[in-house]
């Protein structure tokens, strides 16, 4: 660490003369940080281990409800914990981990952990395997015939890489030029900076940068004393601000290090305190099965409409992460589906009165899923159209399009800058003491790393060509060229490119990657390409949707990781390598885990209902002209029309400050649809988590580390139950009796 009276950033020439140990120090200039070694054996090893834990967790919850998490923050936290506590005891003289090496670990962990969704193991694959009929498959697969490991491996390899190569060319536009916020990526960068005592970049306009600098000079001139003859640089340091989560400013370096260590220990303690109770609940739930569905609303509602309560720490944790607005929309969908539509369908005789509620073909669960599908598709289509039209019109109406793209960031950063100014006013004494966490830079400058640390365009182009050919060849080999024509797969890849751009922009602006809606949208588009009477049209539709979902998931994940790396000065090429290695390992592990779940639990069952698979197969049947259950068409059209209008309002007035106050009360169609098709027990637990999150943030308003602690808290709950679900799998395979 550097004191306030010295320049914490040596020149580039001085930095390049440092040894590796010196480069690990937080004083390394942002432009020189990509040169620090990041692709290391130790980082690769721990990245794969953490990613494996996240993947196991995501498989459990993905198959149950269709929800998976990137787990960026806990992955970074676990990486720091390992290298601070375990690694030094094994290798005493090894160098400490750096912030950019942590970025590499976190990027790899995310690439591994999101495999279940990216490769369709929570939706597309079980839809083909469990629900697609022999005729719908083009007379190639008997319904219920399981995929072999080799088939799953070939399928995953077909989808594993093209999304990564598609995303690389988008980095320059969305991160360097437009500077989209990517909230979770930014939060992860801040956490890594806090845990490693390093700096994180924040980009503002040149005028705002000068204004903040002048204010700082007036308030505490001893911090910066530039030579009068020197021109003012556009790169300056800002002391602790609202972005420096977890920090209290201190007078000297040793105290600062103590603060960093204290913040790290607090986060680790929170993670462990929530991980172990969640793990204990998971194991207890195996021996006491009633914990999965407590009939607190009475036996009739439990049996007839699945109204139960599941005190799952993981789903409560998911609700905390999602936030109250999202889980409220889901709760609205749950009430609409399971308390209104389901009883109406049963009492009106639209479903057989003696049908099991969990019967996807004849029960009320199978009936209301069509309403869910209509709501999600309407919301996705309208949102896609509005965003596309608005972006195109704004771009075409600008004379100087380059200047427009470079200034898009200013409006989105305005509110954050106001918080920055507030922090300066409220923390005058703190500003004069610490200057090494936030680094302000002019957004008008090209804040880009040296070209030698970027992925070469020859690599990108050749990668796109090779990965696309792999996708075509493997899918045709898997299903046959008579069923999967070449033009169909070429069309799927082209559609995937455009939908990946939509996913990246949505994630960058809203922190939500709408892969489920994108999958349905691709199914609708593909229905116009493949004739309904084509042999195996349902199978082709599922495959096309899987390709689009894979590309969107991977492109979004990588771009968010690249945002984290950009703010910390990591090498984009190193993150690209991390994504490739992580995806390769995820292909193998995801295929293996699906085989395990399928053999041990005989999917679907009461605990693992794979509802997302039903949504996939029903959407494919809908767009290819198959019949719907009695009166479900009328209900689906009515709800779809309503939510199309609501989606139009939300997307048209999203940027209006006056409308934003009431738009929060307009439900999101995707969230409502998820609430309809998921059993009430999952939604109730998530709603409870969202309520806890709202109360916590309300009571700790103004405490800038409150949200980070809350995310770490909820991540421990999710990881504890998800990882320890492997023990329940072992108990089930060994036929261990319940209590």
C-alpha cells in the first residue's frame, strides 16, 4: 500500500521493471495489470473446483424450478478464501493471489457452473427424453428412452463454444464504447478489489472528472499536490466512496490492511454461517421428507393444488438475490395460476376431475402451463420488438453515430455520480486518508488494455467458423440429416447471433439475461422456417431453441465477466482462455451429472418435476400446430394479450423518470410465467426471501456494504443446499431408509 503523500502509481517503465512479487502489489498501474501472470495452474485448479460446486448446486435447482445462478460473487469470495487460508499452508513461499488472478478463477467458475442451463440439461434435453413422442422425434426416438453419456457429450460439445466466440467482438462496443453498467459484474469487481486491497476503475465524463478533482483539492489539498507545470491528467484517484463496499477509511497502511482483512473475514464468516445450516437442512430433508412440502394450508389444498410450504434455505436465498419486486411478480403468478386458474379449470370440467394434479398431460398442472407459456412468450416478443425498434431509430436519427455511442454511458452513470458527490460531502475526513480503491478515468478516453492482451480477430473468426461447423456436424450426426437439415441449423446459428446481442444488452442494462424468453422467441421464429408437416418438426424446434439459449447464456456470462475484468485491469485474453477451459470441463461434468440424476431419481418425480422441460415441449407443440387442452387456448390468448400490453408499457416508458415510480407495480411477464408453472412451495420460499431482503436493505439504508453482505449471506444458503444435495443423491442410490 502507498501512503497519501506518495504517488501510488509508478510509471509504466518503472512497473515493467518490477519482479512478479512486486507486480502483485496494489500499486501496479491499471494499464500494466494485464501483464501480471493470470493463467496459472493453481488458479485453473481452484477455478474448476469452485465451478464444480456451483454446477452441482445449479443442477439441483435447475431441474426443480429452471433457475440457475452465475454465482460470481461467492466464486470470487471462495477463491480468495482458498488462496488466503489453504494455499499458503501448502506452498509456504508461493506468491499471494492477485485481483486479476481472482478474476481468472471467477470467470472459469462461472463457465463451469452455468453448464446445466447453457447445454439444455434443465429444459431441452429432458423435454426430448421424457415428453417428446416417437412421431414428434421424426420416428427416431422412443419416448422415455434415455440419452447415453456419449450422446449427451456430443450434444454439449455442439453447443459449448460458438456463444463464446460470438461474444468477443461485442466487448469493444458494449464495454469500452457504450460502457453498459452490468451491475453484477461491477459488484463482483468491487468485491474482488476489497478482498485484495486493489483498485477498481470507474469511468465518468472528463468535465465530471475535473469537477470532482477540484472539489477534492479544495477539501483536502494534501492528498493531491500536482506540479503547477504539469498538465492535469484525465486519470485521477478518488478516495473511498459509496462504491468501496466494506471499507472504513483509516490513517495508515497497516490499519488499512487490517480493514481489508477484517472485511474478508466477515464475508467468509457470513458464508460459512449460512452454508452449514443450509447443508444440515438438506440432509435432514432426506430423512424427514415432509420438510419438502409442509401442508400449512390444509390437506385439501396440498393434495388438490400443491399449496405447501418448503422451508428451503436455498430458495429463501434465491429470493434474497432476486429482490422483492421480482419475487412479488412470481407470487402474483403463483396466485393467478394455482389459486384462480387451476380451480376454475377443475370445477368447469376443462380437466378430468379424477386426474392427478401433477399429471402434465391431463391434470391442472399441465393445463395452466399453457397460460404460463403464453404470458412469457408475449412478454419476450414485445420486449424484443420494442428494444430493437427503439435502438434502431435512435441510431439512424443520429448524424454522428460514433459520438452518440460514446455518450450513451453518461445518462446511466448520472445517478451513481450523485451518490459519489454525496459521499464526498458526508465523508470529508475520510477523503483525506485513503486513496487506493477507486480509480476515476475519463469515459471520453480509450480506457482499453494493450492490444497484445486482447483476443486476436483471426482467433475469433476461425473460432466462429470451427465452432459453427462443430455444431452443425455434431447435431446432424446425433439426430440424422433427414431430420435436421443443414439449412435449419445454419438458420439456428444466425438467429442465435442476433439473440445473443439482445441477451448481452439486456444483461448489461438490467442485470437480467432473459435466456428463457429468448429460447421461446427462437422457437417462434423457427416455426416460420420449418414447415409444420416436416418430419420431426417438434424435435427441430427444440434443437433450434437449445442453440439460441446456449449462445445467449454463454455470450451474456462472458460479457459480464469481461466487465469485471475491465474494471480491474485483467487480461481479456486470459478470461477468454478461462471460459474455454471452463466450458470444456463443464461439457464432461454436466453430461455425467445428468446421467446420475436421471438414473437415481427417475425423472420426473415429486421432488424434481423438471417444469422447464414441459414448457419447452409445449411451446414446440404450440408453434408446430398441435392441439391444446380444452379452453386453454382462449385463456392463453386473453392472458397473452394482457401481458403484451403490460410489456409494451414497461419497455416504452422504462427510461421515463416519472413513469418509473408506477412501472414497478406493473408485473413482468417472464416472472409471472415462472410463478405459474412452478409449484407454490418454491415461490412462497422465494417470496419470503425477497421480503427479508427488502426489510434488511431498508434497515441498513446508507450502509454501502449491506448489499454485499446480503448477497454473500444468500449465496451461502444456496451453495449449502445445492452442494450437499449430492449426499441425498448418494442416500437415494443406496436406498437409505427415511425416518
